[in-house]
């Protein structure tokens, strides 16, 4: 089965090196590529971090990217300049969307100041991926990353394709309601595992309630054409992640969820 990893990070810095190690991996281009080849992952979509400088966003052939406005580079005082830089990225074929990090950044998605980014997304027909749900740092605020904030944004910008990253985990029922109501919202299932799981059978036994809940909500939604596989590399072990996803997604939807949806939504032309 051909797979697209619709959500990863490609960032050489100590924090990412450390979480890669905990996942049984190495945070290098070479190791990532080897792992992708070994597991049938033919392409990945990087969620950009750290800088908006175009020269800093050059990736190997097997990766595309969303230009990301994370808390280290989003600057409200220079919004006009930032919008201009984001537009330069969107003009590249390797840049397949915008990534926003509310929660880490203290704004509501639907605030007026964010409008120029949505207008750009519409102009270039590229999606806006949004971090939703739990955050990795305690300074972040969940009121901004709660999946419900995507509802108003999706209504205000009906011609923009949004991607709810991490399915708003653990605010699952709210996330599913937003997805059910708004057809211009898709979701990726990244970030639900971290590290290397030593014994997958034991893990599935221990987490059976949570896995059941995820599977039931996805089945309730029944919109597998808007659900994408993503690993949040280097956060989790890739082999574990594929096994975990196969537990959540009925086999008749694997082709869509593991490949076709990301190919279509991010316009990858694979
Ligand atoms: Zn991520």
C-alpha cells in the first residue's frame, strides 16, 4: 500500500533529535527517507517551523511543506511583512498550504487580523492546516487550540479548505461536530502516539477504550474521504503509527485515508 504522511516536522534541533530518539528513530533526512521507503511512505507534508525565510524551506524531493507560523516566528507587529512572505511561499509548487499554531500563539483563528492569510489560501487554492487540541508546552492556551474555534472560521471562509490537525485530540466529540457540519474541514490523525511502544499487543489491550472511542467517533462521522494519515514525525515510531491507524480505520477506507485524501487535499499530484 502506498502511503502519504500528511503531517511531519523536519527540523534539525535538539528538541526534535531527542523525541526522535525516544521514538526509536534518528532525526536525519537519511534515516527518515530510509524509513519511508521501508514502509511504503512515498511522500510527506512538512508542517513548517521556526522561520518564514524562503531560503530556509528547501526540502528533499519526497517532501512538500506548509509554511508554518509557529510561536517562534509569528509576529503580530509585522503582519503585513509576514503575509507577503507567506505569499512568496504559496507561489512555489513545493509549498502546499499554510500551517497555523493557535494555542502556542495566543489568538483565535477567526480574528480579523488572520483574514489576509485565508484570502491567500483561497487565492492559491491551498489549504490552511491548524494545530488543534492538546499542546506540547504549558504556556500554550487550550482555549485557542480547541477544535470548536475552527467552526466559525470555516463558516466565514467557505472557499478555504481547512485541515484540523490531530483531530482536536482529546476534544473528540467537539472535533467531530465541527467536521460533520463543515464540509470544508478535513482532519489529520497525527500526534496521537508518541515515543516507541515496546509491546503493541499490550498497548492495544491497555488503550482499548480510547481506541474504541476514536474508531466509533470516526465511524459516526463516516467521512473517510476527509481523514488523513499523518505521523507527526519525529514524535512517534513510524511502524507503530501505521499499525495503530490500521486499528482505527476500516480496511475498505485505507486507500483513501493513507494516500488518496492527502494527495487530493494538498494537491500533491502523485
Ligand atoms: Zn505537528
